[in-house]
C-alpha cells in the first residue's frame, strides 16, 4: 500500500529538518513510495534526490497504517508469530496428566503448518504402553502429524527435519530417563554436567532449525523427596534439564489442570 505521510509523520519529519540541514549531503537516494518522496521534499533534498525503484518498504497490506496495539488486538495469532524468536523454541511443561501435551499439540496445530512432525521419546515398556503409543500415533495421523520415535538422539532428528514447519518433542522427561538408563546399562556414571551437555546439544540443534519447535517436559520436583539415590538423581537431572531449556526458550508455559500459565515470554508488547 503506497500511502502518503500522515499529519503525525509530517510533523516528525519537520522536527528533523533543521537538524539535517547542517549536513552537506552530495547525493540522496530515495524510494519511489509517496511518503518517501514527501519526506525528501520536506527535508529540502528534492534537487539532490535520486529515485531508486529497487528500494521498497515492506508491504504490510491490511496492517498498513495501524499501530502495533491495534494489530495485536485484531490479529493476536499473527502477532504471536511475529514475536517468536526464530532462533528459539516454546517450552510447555507441567505435572503428569496436567494437559501440557494437549496444549502443545493444539498450539502447534493452530499455526496451520503443512508439515508437522511429532518426535516421541517414550520407550515401549510393556504391552499397555505400546498400545497407548499406537493409539496416540493414530490420533495424530488424523490431525496431519507425522510421528518419529526416537528415545535418545533427538538432536539428530531435529537436524534431519529442517523441511518440517513444526516439530513437537514429547517429552524431555522420558528422554532424560532413556539417557540415564542407557548409561546405567553400560555401567557408566552419569552427572548433572553430562546431562547439561546433552541439553545444550539439543538446544543448539533447535536454534539452527528454521521451523517452530516445542519441547514438552514434566515438572517432577514439586512433590516429596524421593526415597532412594537413583530416583533423586533422576529428579535432579530433569530439574536441571528443565532449567536449561527454560533459559533457552522464548516462551515457557506451565500447564496445571489443563490451564496454561505463561511464565516467560520473549516479547511483551
């Protein structure tokens, strides 16, 4: 939309006119847009003005001429996408059966993306768990999701899925469990620092991905103190992992009883 300067815009240009007159510009390059031409004339640059048709402003369409607050009120979903840091991700978490996974899936589906990948980290522990995994997978297929099962190396999945618009990783809690279990089976000691290194690898992969990423996790540290050393280690590892991902995320949401509470948001208009 090629519109003219508003009265407010004209006043702002006039304020700058006296200041800029003290500079001896030899050449002025200007966009052919009306308000750019008007700005140059008000500033007294008409004689030195060179119009370059390749210099164009972004066409904001029906957003043109509106304030950010007005656009946010009319088009909240669009604004949410604009505010997303492309080098970051969303981090919904909560207790078991809190509704966090449903919230994350709904949030992702509302983006209207064509290619959505659900990265499932849950192991097939028994027959009931396998049936649950299969049921959830079938439900997601009906909603346009592709499912990738990966219990440990989610960095690799992220790096190999750069064509996807949305990746939903559910969940980090089981991912930590799988890594810890593998270390135990190998007779290896596993520390918080080792877990931190794994988290940082995943976050780097997430930040390099061009799409929208969501990581789901459980808040496991709100209950009683675990009764044995191994369970306490697991609680500590998940807690450390959650802190690292919350630090790197542009948005952190705590879901309780199906109700989301935003704990962190990158942009506060």
